[in-house]
C-alpha cells in the first residue's frame, strides 16, 4: 500500500486521533498510553519540520520526511557502508603508523607526486592497478611455496601457462551487502556510531569559533577583518615568491610525522621541561605582557576620534579576595565576602587596598561592588569602553597568572603568580622570579607531594589574591560662555 504523504493536515488529524486515545484512561492500558505519547511526539516533530519554509531551491526535489523511509535508509546504509569504513580505516591506519613500512612508502610517493605535479595524472590508473592486483590475489591466492619464494619466482608461479583459462581456486571478491544479524552488521553499526560521535566532536570544536565571524563580539570580528584584509594584500605580493611545491610537500610530510607514536610523548616532555623553572615563568610573563600590549593597541585603534582629540587615561580598581578552605582546587573557594572586617574591601582604588589611585590624589580607597566610582572633575567615562582585566600584570613585580591574579599570604605579603600551597604542581614557596642568576633557573624550593594545608606554615600558603581592572576615561570639553 502506498504511503500517505506527510502534510500538515494529515499530521494534525493523526495527532488528534493520538490525543483522543490518550484521553480514555479507563479503557487504555499503560503500554498503549505510552506508545500513544511517543506517537504524538513523533507527529508533532514531523509537523514542525513540515511547517518550516524550504531553505534551499533543491528542497522540492527531495523526498518528504517519513519515519518508515528513515528506518529503511538507515538499515540500508548500515548494510552497504562497508567500503566507506574500509577506506576510512585504511587512511587512519596509514597516518597512525600501524604498518610503518607502508606509511613510509606513502610518504615517499606523496613527496614525489607533489614535487612533480604531472604525476597526478598517474594516480587514477595506478590506483586501478593496485585494486586489480589485490582482487587477483584473492581470486588466485599464492601457494605456500610461492609465498616463501623470491619475488621473481613468486611472480612466475602466479602466472603459469593458461592460468586464466583454468578454473580459479577461489571465488571472486563480490560486493555483497551484509545481512541483519551478521557480525559485520554490528561492526558497521559500531562504525556509524563512532562516525556520529566524530561529527559531534567536530561540531563542538568549531562552534566556539563562530562568535569570531558572526559579529557577536564586534571588536574581535573587526580585528579579524582587518587582519584578513592585510593578509590578502600581503599574500598578493608574497605569494609568487613562496616555494609552493616544497610547502605542500613539507606540510603533508609533517602531517604524517605528527601522528607518529613517538612524537606526542616527545613533544609533551619538551613542553613540560620548558614550562618548569623560573626562566619558563619569566618567558610566560613576557609573552603575556606582549599579547596584552598588542590587544590594547588594537582596541585603542578602534576608539572614537573624539577620544584621541580630548585625551584619555586608564582608571584602575583592584579586586581583592580571600581563600576559604571549603573546596580545594575549586575557584569558588576564592571570594571577596571572605575578607576580614579589619582589612581591605573587595574593591579598592589602590593596589595596597587602602590608599587611593596612583593617578588620582586624594581619591577614596573604596569602590562599589560594580567597580564604578566618581571621577575627578573634568573627566567622564567612555560609553563604548567597559571594564577589562589587566592580563599583562605590569603593575606587579612578579607577574600575574592566566586570570590576572597575584597570590599572597595571609598578610598580603610574599606575592607570586601561582597559588602556592594550594596547587600541588606549584612551588611550595614563592620564588624570586626576577632573579637573573642562571644557576637558580630550576630552584623552586621543592614541590608539594601531598596537599596538607593544616601543616603548612602561613608563609607557604596563598590565602589572598588580587587583580587589576582598567577602564578608560576621557576629558570633558569645557563649554564656552559665549
């Protein structure tokens, strides 16, 4: 019987029938009500899909949505997707060095073809030769004696007189879809499951990057547009000078080498060695300050023209927090509400928590919870510019961490850019990061083997932290009395 097309009227009628069945609680069993509910959900989903406007002109040439068609197509895809997954496994096996000899052959062939692009015309017939050779040895397998012989003897044994006129010892390799219930069917089903997971992971990896191109973050997208225009103009002149063949060869070979099983442990070891010690923290501090400076220059370039004409300056406030021993390694343990009554407030104008701003004499040291405070006469906030964290940390002699914080002990002394005593991967005691003695490069005074906050001296425990926030203020134009 022909299947009725999925239209909004038919789906609405089916939905009404399903709802009427659900209403008769006295005569319908629980299983039937559950089936009716699921049927209603499917019908409502189909109504939503059928009610959507066509997104592409090709939509009129596509089959309408049907649960039965979806089920049939899915079963057929699972049965006949073996060649697709075989190619996928072969590519993955080549890049993951499962057979190092075959991977080396592929690397050599790739380099030769890319250095001589005319050989690309040989790829298709060479691929056909490989396929025919493989199917031949399935049809005419080598004997044990021929397999152990030299390549020349094996080749002569494979083609005896009138071998193609004789009855082949094995049936040919045929394209046969697997049947439901076979082992290969479940293998294909597993591969479909993993392929769906791969698509999901790829989408999750790409989705966070969309905000940089859809103008949701206007400054970021504007910088990307400026960089793209600059790169386009630069590559117009630099592109003809680049060795294209060698770049393609080296890029492809690097892709093979990057998946070698020895590369990742080696790179992890080098990175771990370079990221440990005082010199590594100094290098990280300089890189963070350089990155912050570049970002500031890009943002300053986008400021309105009147800001540059009047003149502007950065106003600063400091966020102060104290550590509560509630949940170790949890950032929620740091809070401005944990500060003592006799010490600094959660938001202050000065870095020491008491004095006013270094750029404003006589300023109040206290700031409201939203970081706003009254500016001096003759200054006003820039409406398009908000508060930002100082990730460069030039105000600190020891630098800041990735979130802009400087950690100190219970008395706001012994600063360090890491939570010493709380992070087991950090040095127990703050090191002198500005020490230029080459012999003390890796002298971190030991690391914590086990976290025991109660036995640590106060100077070995980071109990407080602070970071700086900045916002630009512009001069006010004095109105003339004329």
